């Protein structure tokens, strides 16, 4: 009688997360969700191309109270209004909440959970794939927008703030991704809860005086933005009135804590939760 | 990793690497090579020496054609006390509205105790023979410097000069200033190589009047009282830009030497703006201007934006009319 085949030794969390990353990255990059992401990050690039064409003909692309708005300021406004306030939370929300939800919906979670790997590493690998996927789409889009809007003569003077913007957007994607990965792993209707958090709770807390803003990602992220906050709507004027920025170290510490805590909570939830796949 | 995924990753990484490398090179060199970058500011900056303390520009044609200027002109013509605007043309042979397209002004470092050396470069259409003739009639001496024709006139304290630098470009200012302009153009060493000034100029491109300069050097060159200089926060650079059409919109930006000084100045300006708003409560004609005052800036910069609507000039004219004695009216 032959000996039964020895079960392979379970992989460590990091090694398993790497395997899941390899599997998920390409899948995530060429999913239908990426078309949505391409449209969202393509918007600022398209606006920047229009800006550059109009400026190339010598006409001012943007005037405020009759005064021409310089390319550097236009880029700053785009970072605030399009990337920080919209693109980063939206991508974090759509991808983060779907990390586990997609596997549950497609009923493919069983295949991952029957592998000899820690359950938490499934989420970690998928989270890293999300981070790589969104960073590789968002950051080049910021780079293109920057070189299209900022005149070459001002590159030397504004390059430092571009590097800060890139780091900041990377941090934003990481933290929002971790928060929404937890929401996706924990709640049944994660998208609705995520939308309420990103565009309800965060906006409200920023407009209120007091300490509530400390419980938002946006407050800490916005404390690090090197550009002046635009007053483009009544809500942002109110937010500007009560705006209290954290110090750089406090904001970085808060963002780092949120990232670690929510990622750990998400991994723990995935490891402990019994997922029921509806037939 | 599938081939298409690999290509995507390589393309995205390539864009990021190319952008970061370009930015790093620009930061290290203080700017990108001229061939790659669009030069900010008017071409006549090539006549301004590299050590200029301040530089300003006005698009005379746009300003003269502006609705605001036309309004002021109508007011001036209606006012019998206003000086005859043909006087200037008779004395100099230049009609500002017709002959000048744009003006670049600069303040150059003083030589000795003479204060700053002013330099004005006007681009337009000039009748050299007529101007020379009028200058001679007023005691001007014609000479030649580096092949450029110059007319010098010695007044009570200073010798002022006028030089025909290039077809359509006239320089007026102190004799040192005009000679400096000729040398700058000839040697290619001009204010365009001054990265600090050009950085500020780049931000203001597109306005029809602007000025940038080193605040500390200007304060001492223009003879600002010593006590006032000491009381002013440690400002290093300033820039001011305006756009004239129906009214005037403008911004004034100053860079302090450190963030603490900038914060103090912002606090002080906030107080001044609040006081102005309180004062304007009883003056509805000032309301639009006062409401347009916006304080901004971050880090080491302090910025104030304003907008003066055309209606405010009407209100001021009415106030002036009301104050004039009845017999004059």
C-alpha cells in the first residue's frame, strides 16, 4: 500500500499574499472596473490637454475675475478638487469594497479558502494588487496632468510639490483602500456604507468645528496638501472656515495608524468570518 | 504576468520615471534648457541686466484700449482742470497711445549714493530724427555707446539718457541704466538668467501689467525711511499683477524670509482687511471693492487679491464732483 501524498507545508502570510497578488493583479487590471478607473483618471488629463492647447494659441485658458490663472495654480486646483476629493476616495471605495465581495459574488472564494494559505493573506495579496493597480494608473495620470498644465519654466520651482502630491495620493489610495477593504470584508452592503462614509460622514465632519474631523481620512490627507484649498462651493467655504490642519507628523502618524489598524482588522475579519455563498 | 500586463506596467513606470527624471534635472539645474521651456515674460527682458532689483511690464495697447481707460479719458476730457495730454507729445515727440505697444521697467542696483538706477524700455513706433531733434533743442547731447546712438541730458542731479537699442525699442533712464541695457543685450547676460525673478515672472504671465522684485533691496534703493524698513517683516520678494479691462483686478504676493514672518504678516493683513471692511460699512459704493479683498498664501507667501469694478470709478467721480465748489462746476 502506497503512502498517502504528503500535504504541502502551508505558506507564510507574506509568501501566500505574494501568490495572491500575482494572481489578482492582472485580473484586477483588465477587469471592467478598470474601464471606469481609466475614465475617471482620464478626465484630468483631457482637461489638461485642452488647457495646453488653448494656452498654446496664446489665449488664457482660465480667468478668475478677469485675471489669467497660471498653470501651476490650475494643477493645484486639479489635485484638490479632482484627485484628493474625488478620484482617490472613489477608487479606494470601488476597489477596496470589492476585494472580498467580488469573490463572494462570483462564488470563487471557496477556491482560495481551500488552498493551504492563511485566510488573511488572501485579503493582503488582493489589497497589494489593488494598490499597485490604482497607483500605476493614477500616478502617471498626475504626472501627465502636471507636465501639460505647468509651464516648463516653472518645473524647477514646483517639482517638490509634485513629488509631495504623488506621495500624498499614494498614501491616500493606501489608507482609503485599507478602510474600504475592512468595510467590504465586514459589511453586507459595503458600497452603500462606503459611499455614506466618503461623501457623507467625511464631508460633514470636515465642515463641523471640533474634534470629529480627526476620525476622517480626508482631514489628515488634506493637512499634507501643498496647494491652497480652493473655495469652489458653499461646503468647501464652510470647510475652509473651520479648517484646522494637523502638523505633518500628526497627519502622517494618523494615516499610518489607520492603514495598519484597518488592514489588520480586514485580515482578521476575513480569517474569522464564515462567508455563505448563496446558490 | 501576462505580456499585456507587463507592457502596461512598463509604460506606467516609464511615464513616472521620465517625469521624475525631468523634474530632478530641472531642480538640479535651476530650470530646464531654454530649448525645452517657453520663456516667460516679454522678449524685451533681454535688455534688462541680470542684477535688476525689480522688473515691471505693462501692455500699453491693452491698457489704453481697455474700457476703464476709455472711461477715465472721458472723465479727464470733461474736467477743465486736467493737464493737456498733448504736452508730453510736443516735448518728446512720442504719443503714448499711438506709438507705444508695451513698456518694460526695471530698477537696477545703485552705483554709489545715487539710489537705484531706473530703466524704461518702450517698444513701439518711434520717429528717431524727431526725437533726437527735440532732445537737442532741450540741451541733449548725442553720443555713441557700443554702436548704439544715445542722447544724454544732465539735469540738476543726474544724467538721464535715451538710447535707440533696436528697431522699435527705446531705452530711457539713468545713463548707467541705458548703458547696462546695451551691455545686457550684447553679452546675452540678462535678467532671463535670474531664476528667482523669472520664477515670479512665470507666475504672472498673461496679466497686462505686473511687477516683481526684491523687497529688501527695493526698500533701501527707493529710500524707504529706516524706521519703516525695520518695522516691516522680513520680506524677500514681492510680485504684483493687474488686469485692466472694465475695472481692475489684481493680486499682490510677497514672500517672507521664513514661515513665521509670513504668518505674522498674514495676521496683520487679516486685521487690516477686517478694519477696512468695518470702515466700508457706511459706504455702499466701496462695498464691491471691499468684498473682493481676499487674503491668501501659504508657507512663506502672503497674497492679497482685489477687484475694483468699473462702477466704483463712477461713484468716485460723483463724489469728487459733489466736493467741487459750485462756481467751478
